[in-house]
């Protein structure tokens, strides 16, 4: 993964049985020892910042270094949450030129529901104020690019809509590899 400053995930080439080290969202690098001052980027946190850090609203290294700010961590408070499925901060005219579903920063969602705000040409959800019981339908319907979507567990309505669709046949692993078919030398 090129975006990871710690080169994770990686294949352990030096081991006889190589494993791929998976991303842990920098959990081991973000957990502070008990009783110590919480520091982020070398600066001590104070007040509400400490509580937000400890509640898990921390940023892994890949999200910090992403040049296009595409990677973000979303705190789940419910089975389904709304997200603005775009990370492009370019002005609307440029977004329209390169993307058919990108947020153009029009602000319609923010006018219809104060859960959304627009900053730097991009709408965002205020996750501190998110509540699953909020009616986000009008903002989602009026979004000209349909960029506001729900992620997480499907609703009963969504499940019912696809209940009659056939499931794909499971794929069975063959159990071999291209190495098994290679000619042996020496």
C-alpha cells in the first residue's frame, strides 16, 4: 500500500512461511500509556481534545499523509450512518468536469439539515451530532449529485428490494498455485 508511511501491509519476504501484515489503522501507534500526557504530533492535548482522542476519534497515519484527503475515519454510532461519498475539495466546475457523482459544494444539504456543513467546496456530516433517528431524506433527495449515502448494515427495505435476486455461486479454491506447475531444476 503506497499511501502507508509505515509500509503496511507488507509481505514478510524474509520468513519461510510469509504472511501479509494487515493494516491495524495505527492502533498500536495511537494507544498512549496510562497516566501519561496525551500527545499528537509532539503537542500535548488539553480539554475536550483528550476525550475525543480517547473515544477513538483519532487519525491513522495514512489519513494524515494522504495528499488528496481521500482517506478518513468515520465513527460508527449506529448500524447505518450517512456519509458524503466524496473527498474532492475542488470547486464545483472542476468536479463536474472530471466526475459524475462528486460533491460540488452547492450547500443544499446544509440548508435542509444542520447535520451537514460545507467547507472548502465539500459537504461533510457532523458525526458528533449524528443520530440514527434524524430524517435525512430531504437532503439526500435534493442533493444534485446524489453524493449523500448511507453506509453500514442494510435497512429492511434495502434487503426486501434484493430478496428475489439470485445469489452468485460460491467459488471454490483449486488448492494449487503456479509454483506447483513449474518445472523443477537442479
